[in-house]
C-alpha cells in the first residue's frame, strides 16, 4: 500500500492530500529514510512522523485491504514513541 494512503486510512493524517504534502516536505520517514508519498509500506515497517507539534514513531501491524472504520484504524499500527514537541 502507498505510504500516503496508509497514513490516511490509519488516520495518522486526516487527508490523503495532506499526507502527500507532509511526505514531500520530508516530515515522514520509513525505516529511518525520508520517504515519498508513493513508496510501498509493509507490515513491520517503522514510520516516523515529525509534525509541527508532535513527534510520532509507529510500527505497521496490519495493511488493510480497503477503508476501515474509525475504531479499527488504531489497530493498524502500534506506537513505539510519542512526544509533544510544542513544549520545546
């Protein structure tokens, strides 16, 4: 599945267009490397999102076949590290 699509379906980012923009801006990395929106992600990949007010590192635990409900979206990844960077 494409990175931007996974970010949207998992609700880590609200819109696919926004997911593409954050990837293009270099705010998302996969396995420690900067990632473009079209890169394919797999189960076990670690994603790092360095957003304006939050740093988040997650591991993909499931790739959905299509859209998922809001309650199920949280089960697609596990949080490894999360911190609020607005305090810095």
